[in-house]
């Protein structure tokens, strides 16, 4: 009788242990899946310039992290800007944060980024916790002398604003690659090609010509010669345009065709 009780007790213990191990295994697998999803959705790769706009009630701070130059640029725009900040500054913004509680400055950038992880769900941002950790880790490696903080008013004239923006937001790899870029406006909206040229020049690109197509182009795309470059990948990401390799020779290394299919998504 005693042996049967011991056997039953041992069997129950084994069953309980099995369910406990299975439960812990399922938790472990779910955590791994969640981590993979977070990593997949992360945007900051730790190698190339990454720019975030932090919107508050009275101002917008545009913070640009440059791993290649080991530097950070913080531009504060005083006053309410009625258009999207990327269009106002003519510079691509990789992500946005909306918060009245984050006040990032040269002195506290690392600590405030780390604090933002706690309230990440409230920030109205697509940044992941991995992005925040990577950005925080990067900021710790940047000396204070390489953190540049500037302030402008929203009514600053366009020329002066453009000079300041280009000095703060140049993507070093685009600048180094020196790809000659042609823009063809295939839409019925005048000036859209020149606006895009300003954006590309502001991040270090070399726009050699802007022209207007004789007919409307249905499809927006980027055509490149030779091997695909970082410049092509970055422009494709900024504009959400497909890219393809050219079969013909051209004076430009990269040709951007602005078509009617993407004009409603054009941010600049």
C-alpha cells in the first residue's frame, strides 16, 4: 500500500514538473519571438545617421545621431510649425516622438533617452525599446564637444535656415559616395522636383540636374548605374520608391523619377 502511494506521489510530481517545464518553455519561446519582432521593427542600425523629431507644446527638437562622425546635432525650432517638420526643414525625419515630458539637451540626452523607455507606449512613436537602448549607448560614446546644439525661430528666412540645416544633417556616407543625382518631375505639380533636390542636397547628396518630363509618369522609381549603393538604398527608404538597375549609360549615377502614384505621399 505504501509503495503504491509513493509511486502515485512520484507520478504526480513528474506530471507537475512536466507542466512547469512546458510552461517555462512556452514563456521562453514567446519572449524570443517578441525579441525577434522588436529587432525586426528597429530602425537605428548603429552605423548611419538617424534623425528623430521630438514634438512638445512650444517647440520641436530635431535630434540627429551620426555614428560615422561620432556626433549628435540638436536643433530646436521655437514656435508652432504648421507643416510637418521634415518639410519645414527640408530634411528626412526617421521617426517622431510626441511628448511634453521629454526635454532633451546636450547635458541630459543619455539619461532622458533611457527614461523614455518606461513611457515608450505613451510617446506616439514607432521607435522600439531596442532603438532607444542603441541610441542611448551611442550617446554615451559621444564627447560633449561633439554634441552641437542650435536654435532657430520658425520665421527664419529660408536661405539661412537651409545653410544651418545642411551643416547639421549631412549623411557622411552619401556625401562620401558622391553619386551624381538627376531628378525628373513626372507629375503635374510645379516645383516638387526642386523641393526634393533641396532635401537631397541638405543630407549631402549631389543633385546635378532637375528636369520636367514631357509626359506624366505613372510610376515613381529610382534608376541607378553600376552597383547599388547606400545612397540608392537610403533614397529608396526616404521616398518609398522602388529601385532598379539601368541598362543604359547616363551622365547621372542615380535618376529619381517622381511619378503620379506617390505624389500624395510626398512629404516635402
